[in-house]
């Protein structure tokens, strides 16, 4: 167990618990305290530092609220695997530098759309299956595997997608990769030259950056109430369109069946492709499920993208492509020289997780939990703000968009919230051009927050934005 030895300064005016929080955060960010490392118990640290248990408790509570540590029942307190968003100021392009926040900001509540609920993750089952994967083949998983990914996992994915999303495919059509961006780069090579890409505007900025870096010919298509605007798509020169129909990112609308059929017709007429990114299709709270575009496709024009980042844990970095048969042939003839990027151990653990029924029960539990969290967030906003805000995209997913009816700018709203200890996120970074922004909107994720944190966060926002 690590030792924690901060140098307390009783003259600087900061409470001891705040100084302890700042010290531990600095050690974590500097890498001197590692992810998953166990911290001393409150009693031991209290005795070692000569300060009260209440002070230690307050510090641990603050670190837990900010996502730096995780408390595991009957096991202790551990350092979290911090997500890349924590370091966004170090790596973000200029378009994302939207606030004056520094790494020393005291964030009490973080409405980060990339976080999931870790408190209810089945750690014991995951640990057992990971160890099972290590020992069952006596190290065979330590060698390079199939470039498309582990066959058993691909078979499980194909079975799951057919049952839950109506996706029709064989394991041979699935390529597993280390995240959506990595797979998009591979897909760009598989498609070859001559394609122009249409992107939703606003849309997922990381996809935009990948395709820009690859030198793709990009066309930005505005949205209407049903998703990407078909008329504008026809007016463009695009022959490939990237969409998020099950929960448009970031605006949240669910594409109706009629619009999906129109898109399929467009792809057939253009001789092009639709990239269907179903990044959080597992979480739907209202209405009947709509079949995936891939399941509706009769002529092989849809490329399906899926991920385990939202349904399991973000850091696992396991995503997958479902290629049409025509592109599967191209991949297998020209691109199997590219080695598999994703850990075979993680792939095998996911296979067992799905095969032994843990996946199904975990998803059912998380759907219920996220539905409740989303309802609490929406009701809290309505209670605190009334007609001063409009909630957008509440049918599914792990985030909502809030249109704030105010004279304040997006930057001002974010800055005021941050000063009060609440981190909210801009919608503007998802637009291709800031001139496209017509209204002040904020993105709120709720997956990683508790019910009480959601309610408290909204109360703080109300007070912050009033002043």
C-alpha cells in the first residue's frame, strides 16, 4: 500500500481536507500514484498524518465525486483509471479550448458524457473471467491472434447484434479494433479512393478529425427533426455518409424508420455506403426499438459500427466493424497483413462475459439504472428551471442536450458553472463551423453520476446561472 505524505500549510487559509485533495490529485496526475493502486484506509491515514478521520473522509468524498478514486465495498479505496477527458487541456485542439478551467479547478460534479457507472460494474465476475482467460490456454493468448479479432468473440457479437439490433451478419464480416477512430482509419483504406464523405452537422467531432487527418473530401450536412437532412445530402457530392441514427450525437434524436429507408435509397442511387455508428444503441428509454439500418439493408450498402465503451467500460477500447460482404472480400484480400490491435486477453474475457450470461444481466441492470438517472436529471431540470430550459434528446443514451433560454453565451454558462464546482460541456465543438450555431446549448452526461449528485449538480447550476 502506498504512503501519502503531504506538507500541510496551516497558514495558507485552505482547509486541511482541500490540501489533502490537491496533493493526491497532483500525485495521480503526475503518475506517481498509479491507476488501480489502493489508498490507505481512513483510519490508517488519520493515524499516520495525525489528523481527524472526518478530514480524511471529506478528502476521499471529494476525490470520489471528481472521479479520481473509487470506493469498493469491503475492499477499500482505489485510484480510478482516468479517462482522456481529464487531460483535455493538454491535448485538445483550439476549437475545444472553450473555458478558462485549469487542472487545479475544484470540480465537485462532472456531467461528462463519456463516463459510465462503475459502482455497479461486476468487478468480481470480470476478475474471475480474466483469470480464467489467462490460465485456460496456458499462455496461448499471449501470442498474436486472428487479424479480424478472436473468432469466439466475433461469433458472440454476431449473435447478440441479430437478437438486439436486427443486424444480419456472420462472424467473417466482423473486424474488431481498438476504438472507433482506429476502425474508421482502417475503413477509409478498405473503401479506397474516390469517395466523398458526408457528416452530420453538428456531429461527432472525433470522426471529423480522423477523416480530416486522412485527407478525406468532407461535406457537412445540417440536421432536421429526424436526423440528417436528406434533401441537403442529395445536394452534396457525398458518396459515403456517417450517421448516428439510434441516438444522434450530440443532439439525441432517434431516426425514424421512414428516414432510414430514404437513406438506404440514397445509398443505392449513389452506389455509395452508409456508416451506421451505433455507439450507445443499448440504452433506449422511450418508444419501440427501431431496427438498425444494417438490418434493413438488402443490397449491402451499410457498414455497422459498434463499441463496448458505453456498455462495459471506456478504457477497454474494444469496438467492431460489420462490413458488407463486398467490403469483407476487399478486407480479407488486402488488409489481413494489419495485425490485430486489441488485447486478446480482453477479447477473450468479453467472450466469456457474454457466453456465460453476465453481459445480458449487466445490460438489463444498467438500462434500468440509466433510465432512472436520466429521469432524475430531466425532472430536476424542470423543477429548478421550468420554462427557462428545453431538454433535447431524452429518448435514449447517456447524455442530453439542454437549450438554455438566456442572454449568456455558451462560454459564460460553462465558466459560471465551473466557478461553482460543476463541469458542463459545450455543444459548439461538434459543429464544423461556429457560424452554424444558432442557439445556446449545453451537453450534460449523467452515466457516471449518482442520483444525488445529479440533483445537487442541477441545483448548483440554477444558482450559478442566476448570478
